[in-house]
């Protein structure tokens, strides 16, 4: 009896396993048939193909023009950098501190992915003058040199992917469920035992294949162009992350499209709902976020910031020691460092003057750090508030993260400006030190030449890593992921509750 029971249980388990395998095989066959059916319907829909090919054409046009512009810009910046170095090395003999006033220029290198997403680069400038006693602001914004027509017609790969690709997805999928209901095939699929989730997965996979096939040539062209332009470390990592971000962006809109099609009863209603969602996400929320951000977190104007810095340089920091006392404290530290504390009368005139100049420079650096630090902290708060508006727009969140990955957002510009300021201080410190060490009795009549300029530090800028860039985009990245999860949940929920008639 025991052996018969064991055999019976073994037979039941075997039949169950065969049944499960058969069910899985049938489910796989149904899913495959659904995908093929959806792909055939997408192929037969001429309107979707026309829209898709038009957007693909715009994508290649944007890629071609942006790639050519980026190559020209990189050559222009390389030439300007070389010329600035030559001008500094070939300057006339002069006092090193006078040379610090004469200064030099540094130029922000163009990101390897700028041709995909130009971000704010065209509006913030790429050249900074380094000179004694002041922190230079970036100049040479390319938008200032362009005509009104060029600014109006600016088109980028990012704009096509972020703004126009959702319209292609909407055009392909807005009637995914409503069309089945209107043709009466949705009832047939339900009568055949096709589960709602299987139906949703089949339609989603078909859209992924169709959109992926449409964008594959552009994706390969982007990779090839990035390899040709890549010059800094981590460019490939940034590109892969950016492509992954745009893939998630496309998937989010596919799921939202399927949700709308399953949620409403007619194709027309689904199209109106989706276009309204696109208008709000692409046009209304970004404008609303920009206006609300400046109203909620105010920053001083450039003129106000310059006036505050000038006043502190004249009188000292607010609530701090007066300028003369603070410069005197720095002078005492430097005199002790050089071994002349309390013995100033034994020093060469150049050494004493050089120490005073270095002390004054350190005081100026304190003032600059105080005011610019407060200003940049407010700017970062503005950006955080602006990123929070991504809760209302998946496009806004993706746009913010994409600029960071491309290295063209405001945070990357601040990083470059900060490194340029560090170099300015090192350069001024080196020239003042040269004056103090070699000036001797000549004082300000001392003249230095090329042999001194060649010992000055050289500027070599390295942008932050992709991880560091994403660290400032945690809000936007989190909201982009939230939109993806939310759209998937909405699509599954709407499909489970779909009415077949």
C-alpha cells in the first residue's frame, strides 16, 4: 500500500510538472503570437511610421549639426588655450606682481557628450580671466554671438529624444487597447483565455521592439560619434548611463500610453488624454517650475554680488575683523613662516612687500569664499527646488539628469569655475612668492622674464566623475525612477480592470 501511495504521488507530481510545462509553453506561444500580431498592426499603421521616420530624420539632422559644432568648438577652445599660454609665456619682462595683474585666460573644455545635450553651455561662457585681487566671471557665451534666427532654430539630440520621442510612442500605442475594443477583438482575446497581464506584456514588448528598431541606427551613430569625440576619462560610462536613462524615459511613456489606452473607452479619448499629459509635462511644468523656483529661493544679481564683495574687500567681512586687522594677522603668520617675526627691519624691501601682497591676497580669498559660497549655496537650493517639480513631469526629471550626465549642467560649470579660481590663487601666490624671494633691494623695480613665467603652474582641468555628477541629481533620478514604477503600476492596474465591451 505504501509503495502504491508513493507511486501515485510520484505520478501526480509528474503530471503536475508536465501540466505546468505545458501551461508555460502555451503562455509563451500566446505571448509570441501577441507580439507578432502587434508588430504587424504597427507596421500596417502608416501614420505611426511617418511620424517615426520624421522624428528619426530630425534626430539625424540634430546629430549631424551638433557633432560638427562640437568638433569646431573643441578645435576653437584648443587654439584659444594654446594662444593664452603663449601670450603668458611671451609677455614682456615685468614685476611678477604686475604679471599677476596682467593675468591670463583659461577655457572650459567642451564635454565629449555636448553634441547630445548642450545644456547651459551656450549661455554661461567658457573663458575666465585669472588676475590678482578678483575672481573672474565666465565670458564668451556662444548664445551672445548667435543671431535671433540661430537661437530660435536650435535643435539638439536631447530635445528630439526628450520631447518628440514621447509623441512617437503616443502615436504608436494610444489605440493599443481601445482599438481592440472598437474592433471587437478584445472580447475574442478574453474568450480565448488570454490573461490581461499577458496582453499588456505582449503589447509592451511589441512597442519596445518597434521603437528600438526605429532608434537603433541613431543609437549606433551616437556611440560612434561619442568615441570620435571622447577625450576625457569616463566618457563611455557617461554615454551608457545616458542611453540607459533615455531607454527608461521611452519605457515610461510606453507604459503611460498603454495605461491611458486601457483606462478610457475610445481611441480619441486616449489620444486627447496623452497629448494633454505631454503638454503639461513638456511645456507647462518646466515653465511653472522655473518661475516658482526664482520666487521661492532668491539669489542676488551679479551686480549686487559684486558690490557686496567690493564692500567687504574695503572694510572686512560683515561681523568680522576690519580689513587692516585681518591682513595684519595674515602678515604675522607669513613673517613667522619666513623666520622674520619681529624683525621686519632686517628684511629686503621685496620680501616685505611680497609678504604683504600674499597676506592681502589671502584676505581677498576669504572674502571671495564667503560671498561666492553663500551665493552658490542659494543656487544649489534653487536647483533642488526646481528638481522637485519633476514630481509633476517625467520629462523635467529626465532632462535634469541628462544634462548632468552630458557634463553640461550648471553644476559642471560651477565645478570648472571653482577649479579656475583655485588655479588663479595658486598662480598669484606663485608670482608673489617669486617677487618676495628674488626682488631683493630692487623692490617693485625688479623685473622677471620668461624663465619665471615658465615656472608658473599650468591649468589642467578634469571634470567630475559620472558618480559625482549623479550625486547632485538624486532628486531628479529618484523621481525619474518613481515615474517609471508608477507608470508600470498604473498600466498593470488599468489592464486588470479593463472592460472588454
